[in-house]
C-alpha cells in the first residue's frame, strides 16, 4: 500500500466515524421530540379553553368558575409555549452544532495527528516471518568476542597471550589444564582461563567432552561481561552436539537468544531447566526469576513453577557426585562470583542461602561458617529470614 493510498483510506475511515457520531447526536431526544411534545401540549390546552367556553354557554359552570379555569389553563399554555421556544430556538441548535464541530475537530484531524505521533507513518507491512528473519540476521551478524571486548574498553593483552602460548604449549596433561583453568576462573583472570581452555580442547581434540566446550563458552561469556559472542555460540553448539542435556550450555544458549530478541527460542531452552533442572545449579535461580517475563515476551501463557525453599545439602551433594571435574571448576568459579556480588552489592536471603550451601558442598566449611555469621547480622530482626538461614546451617553441619 502506497503512502498516499494509506492516508486516503485513513482519512476516509475517520470521516465515516465522524458522520456516524453526528447522526447519533442529531437523533438524541431534546431537539425534535421535545418540540413535538410541546406542540401537543398546546393543542390540548386550546381544546380545554374551548371546552370551558362551551360549558359556560350551556350554563354548566358560572362566570367566576369559567374565569378561574381560563386562568389556570392560561398558565399552562404560557409554560408550554416557553418550553416550545426553548427547544426550537437558536440556543439548542447552536449547542448541537458546537458538539458536531467538536466531533469533527477531534475525530478527523485529531485522529490523524495522534497516529502521526504514535504510529509509524510510512513503515511497511511486516509479517511475523519477516520479523523473525530480521532478528535471526541480527544474531548472525552480531559483534565477535574481540570487538565486544574493545567496546567494553577491556581489549585482550597481547603480551599476556604470548606468555600463555609459550607456557601452555608444553602442557599436554588434560588434568593439569583443567586445574589451571579452575584457578584462573576462580581468580577472575578470564583471558587466561579462555586460553587454557582452548589449549585443553586442542589437546583433547574430538575426545573433548560436552562440559569442556561449555566451560570455554562460560569463560568467554564471563570475559565479555555476560555477552554471548559468536565464538561462545560455536562452543555451545559443540557442547550440545555431544550432550543436549548439558544445562550450562542450554542456559547460555537461552541468554544468547534473549540478547538477540528471540524470546520464543530462549523460552524453549529455559523451560526444561526451570521445571526439571538441577536446583543446585548457579543459573537455576536466574532462570526462575526471568522465565515468566521471557514467556510473556514470547507470547506464551506460562505459569512458572513455584520455587521451593532451596535445595537441600543432599541434593547439592548428589549433583556434585555426578558433575565432572571440569564442571566442578565452573561451579567454584560461579560461587566466587556470587560471593563477590554479595560482598559489593548485597542480595536477598536466597542468595545467601545458596552461597552457604554451595560452600559447604565444596567442603569450604570455615568460609561457609563466616558467610552464615555475616548473613545472620545482615538479617537481624527478621525472624523468617533468620529461620531460613538457620535451616541451611543445620543441614550443612555449621554452628547455628
């Protein structure tokens, strides 16, 4: 549809609506029907006066009674005449036409002006398939890892890369590389963590596990401050090709689609994690907090599952037994990040509970006890929160 044709159709529809409203106003009781009623009353009063004259001529009533009746009917005639003049005079017509003018002024130019400001004049029709194609193109053409780091003002250190390349070239033991990855990740040295994990994948080749690729993607995302780059996406695809149930990979793929506006795909990847995922996983709370909003943006009616009081120590321990060593390193890194966030920004009681339980499972009991004592001081005077924290302490073997 051309711009001229669109505006012609829009203006025509506005005029039609205005005419319908004007027609309704003209039929409102108070102009024609009220005048007709006044005229009918005058005719009745004239008949009454004639009847008084006939009764006087027949001698049915006397002169005094006839005068009194004429006076009473005369008053009614005067009142009816006034009412008739009011409904047919210029005042009623002018007020009606004032309303008509107001309707025309608001509906036609007002409607067009409102669309010009709030609508999208000249914007072409865009079907759902076209919008999805545009979003997919945006995801495919998003900036790479290096470009994002430059944008963040944290470009990679070339000298560090050279040093790491020399050091890592001599290491072929996957276990040693996993341990070094864990150390760098926990220390927040993400560039080094990325390079170590890349070396691990090069050493392992096709034998690399799903978790190995997921951990590299995680390090890339952490390095880019949450941004899921095309390089991270490549590792996530490799992780899911090896194990479609890899929860870390599914979580990060959901983040990628969320950043690209594909809320439907983000919901598809997150829903199984929200409903059946490991409750001890560091990303579980984040998904539960946001999945209802993601579903709404995706146009899906969805009631998020109610979050329980938090995973028990046995639940987390069981998850730890099933997790490979490299996944354990990732969990420890996420625990470190949660600890730093609580120290600098604070958090709710569930965040403190999650940190206490995770530290206990990692057998860092002195640190868990210290965090529990800090949490008690923070939530002093809040019985419900303190009870929640005490349960975590008892179940993890701390001193409540």
